[in-house]
């Protein structure tokens, strides 16, 4: 199995989603707090997909 490095834009989107999820978990923000877990999960899945798929 060949792994690829994710593109910078993909990495930045995943980073922003993860940071928003972490902030939402630590601080009560109406919309972000309820989605904190899902934001971090989506960020992790995005990075995993970008590692396995070429060009993402």
C-alpha cells in the first residue's frame, strides 16, 4: 500500500475543522459546541482519505 502526503489545502481545511472542534469542546459556543465531536471526526477522516487517495 502506497501512502501519499495530503495537499496543503486539504491539510489546512482539516486543521481548521479540528481547531474549531477543540474550541467548541472547551468553550460553549452555540453552534460549534454541539458539532465539536463531528468536526474533529470529519477532520480525521479527511486526513485519512487524503493519505490514501492520490491528489486529494
